[in-house]
C-alpha cells in the first residue's frame, strides 16, 4: 500500500463513521419525536381518500349507482379500507375516520363492519354518544329512519366526512329514494374526477410512458454503440466522441479530497438542518422547514466543493457538464428504467417483511400548505436536492472511490452509501438499484447532468402523487 492509499483510507473510514453517526442520530431523533404515528395516520387517511375518490369515479363510469360489477373495482375499495384501518389503529378516537371506514365496509359488504362500529371508544359526553348512535344507525340499519337526516348534528358530521357521498347514496338507496341515491353518486363522480384523473395520469406516466421512452432511449444507445463498433471506433456505450473520456481519473478528486468534502457537507448539512428543523418545529412550519432543510443541503454542497477547489488550487472538477444535452437526456431516461424495477423489488420486501415503506423524509414533504409552498417544495425536491446530492455522492464520493479502486468499486460503494442515508430498509433497496444507474451514467458520460435529470424524475412522480393525495 503506497503513501497515497495510507492517507486516503483513514480519511474515508472517518467520513463513513461520521456519516453513520449522523444517520443514527437522525433516526433516533425521528423515533423520539412525538406525533409520528399520527403523522403517518394522516398520510394513510389521505391515501384512503384518494383510493375512495378513484373508486367513486371509476365505478360511476363502470356501473353508475348499481353494485360494482368488476373485481378490480372491489379490490380498489378494499385497498381504501386497508388504509382507513391503518389510520384508525393510530387514532382510534377519530370518529370521522371510523365512520368513513364503516361506510366503505358497508359498500364492500365487509363482515368486519359491525366490529368497526362496536369497538368505537365511548365518549364521556352523552350528547356525543347519542350522535354516534344516530350515525351508527344510518350505516347499519337495513332501513334507517329518514327523520335522522333532518338532525342538524348528523348532517353536519356527514358533510365533513370524506366518504359522505358514498354514505348518503347508501342511505337513500336503503330508504327507497333511488333518484337521490343516483344524484349522490353523480356528485361523488364529479367531485372525485379531478383527483382520480390526475392520479391516473401520474401513475400512467410513472409506470408507463416515461419508462417506455427510457426503453427507446436505451435501445438507441445500444444501437449507437453497435454502429460505433462496426465503424471501428471505440468508446463507452453510445457516447459521442466529444464526451467519451470520463473525467473520473482526471478530475482532481482523490479519495482523500472526496472524504474531506463529504465530511464538510455532512457537518454543514447536519448542523444547519438541525437548527432549521428545530425552528420549524417550534413555529409549526413543517412545509417551510422542509424547504429550508433542502436549501441547506444545497448550500452545504456549495461550501464543500468551494473548499475543495481552494484546496486543489482550482484543479478539482465534480463533472457538471451540460453539452451535449440531448445525449445526456437520453442517458437519464434510460437510467430511469431502473425506477420501476427498484420499486418492484421494494414491493417484494414489503410482502416478505409485512411492513410499509416509512421513509422519514416523506413526512417533511407531506406538510401541505399553500399552492405556492407546494410548488416550491416540488421544485426544491426535483431540482435543488438532485443537484446537491449528485454533487456529493457522484461528483465527490464516486469519483474519489473510482480514482482509488476503479469504476466497479466506485459505483457499488457510493450507491450503498447513498441508499443507507434514507433510514428505511424497504426504501434502501430501490434506492441502491437506482443509484447504481446514476453512478453508471456518470462513468459513461463524464457528467453529473444525466444523473441529476434521472434523480429529479425519480423524485417527481411520487411527490406529485403525494400532493394529489393531500389536497
């Protein structure tokens, strides 16, 4: 082992130890914070509401106010019920969630309906207990008393319930007022349409259109490589001559410098993020706090790279090269093919371990807020965060590892480091798989741009869906 390796390895191990400490402290802090179960319950409730809206929209198209004719519609309603149940487990005293679950169970003819209502905790207030009995009658009774619908407290409660249209359609159908039941279904269809259509477009793009375009781009890169080989030219797969030489070996990023920059980024990000998160929690500004934390990550990356440039006398290059943009965009779309593959693997892990994906960063993005704040969070997560993280994990760590141990070790180790930082076992696997593609794109093109584009797309679709759910 030469002197360069003797200096680089201890620094790299120290950086890994610091990184493990930051991840551990973040995880402990997340687990200690109160209200997390309630926060996840809100997301479960939002997902159940979106599934119910999709059911109302698609069922009306399929069979109107008549019973659902197709199994996949019943499966959609069952999925909504599962999310209502998870939300209710975290907040058993939430009467709105309990009644929404009961209304959906009534629609699905679920035998668990009686248990949902019987296990409701009794209120100390007698008036609240009487209201619950009225609401219970509206769901359970084969032919409920129409006079209950004239009670102001019952109607006010139902109008605030996420399953109100389904609930009222069922009531009117059971008391023989079919026209009113059909009107409730029509209103439910109209109210649900924007959310259902938006979610269908997002899912079709995420799992269909964009991966299909990525497949076309991947085939075009293979074809370009084949034509290069026939013409006697060598170079990485499908890379134009202008970018055939990756910068990894000549970027000035040694493993020692990469480790130093990584530690600077960690320190600035952890300290700045902790202060911002504390202020946001004190002022109850979850959405603004998430935006500020993402900006801190970006500024921390700038500080780390600026320090390393000064240390290297300006010779360091992390690889932000724009041209040729068209080629870089095709590589990014080809890499995005790994996104559905990784998510499929995550589903297998969920099934095996019988647990949900619970990545803490999702709660930061689910705070809601104004349309402007939602738009800023989306831009930050899909533009600012990819730039910061690609600069650190591929621009510094990957290039430093590559210069020390070669491309294969650089790709695998940097991807593992990136995946571990998200603090969730189920999430780590798809992130590791996707990160392999991100590092490969840097190796093939010599630029961080394809990785940043693919990273932004990877964040975009789930966050769009999250925003539709929480509106």
